[in-house]
């Protein structure tokens, strides 16, 4: 158990639907990151939050949105789902003790989304 | 951030040392070298990081050349469970609120019985 909790672990839905993925960061970590990994593809950075505020945006589609709540958990909302959105979605958190430690990300086990 | 170059794949016999190279010839003085790995369909796992000196922890050793233009991750006694994609990432470390790590294609290490 990495300390980063992602739910649900698996999700099957239909095209056009909307889903919400949830992430609870490791205790004390202020930063939350979302990554997407399609089949046999690399990890694509989607978005980062730090203490409730959006800090960086990657290749996140307009149909996707996220937020980080006051208790630091984060949700990734995926809407108008398409077949190509089927992927593993990973959440990671970091807090860092010291400068180098801030780049030490702890990843969750991922949420596997299947769009039919 | 400096770009890294890794071989796409490597094999290693079980029980032998796995030496995974990474070139980062454009690294600047305040950039750290980080290694992560991803076992199939699992979340990536942090392994080790370093700035100048060689580093060792319970998982691996990191050897950084004196000019810092390349590094080697060493798994001293590879097991089948070390089969994974290994990512070398070079990154300036800022204060809290870092911008994200960008993962390249990494090296697919296959440990063979």
C-alpha cells in the first residue's frame, strides 16, 4: 500500500457517459497529480493541484476536469466519454521533505476505465 | 529540464546485476537524476535519486559520472519481480508546488530465469 488511494479500481461505462475518479493523497502531501496511460502507451501528465489550487496543466482534454478539495483529496471528472478514453488513470502525490524530495511522487494503484 | 536517453530494452539473467544506463548530456548543475519503475499495469514506483554523489538504498544504487552527463542504475541481484519499465528523469527540484515529472519511454528490463 503506497498510501495513495484511488477509487474505483475498475470502471466500465458507455460512450457519452460521465465518470468521476477519486484520489486520496498520502497523509501530509499537498500536491496531487493525475496521469493517463492508454494501452501500451507512456504516462501522460494531465493536471496537477497544490493545496487546492491548479498548478500545472498537461495534455488534458476539455471534456476532462479536476479539482482538489480542502481535505486535499482530488477528483478527476471525465465527460462525454469516447472509446479512446479507455485507459489507466493514475493519481500521485508529493509533499517533499527538502528540495529533492519534492520530486518524489508516490503513485496510487490506478483506476482502469473501460469505455464500451 | 534536461532530456534523457535510455535504451528501449534490456535483458538480464536472474541473480545477476542489472545495469541500466541513462544519458543526460545537457544536465545543468542544479538538476537531480531520478529513477522510477513501472511494473506492468501498476503505478510507477520511485527508486532512487541523486545530484552528484553516488547513492545507494535498499532497492538500488545510482552511479553518476563525474561530469554528470550520464548515470547508471544498478539492481545488484535482479529477480523476476524486477521486470519492469525503468524511467530516468532529470529535474530541477524547486520548493513546494513542483511542476510535474514527465515520463519518457524508459527502458523495458526483462529479467530472465
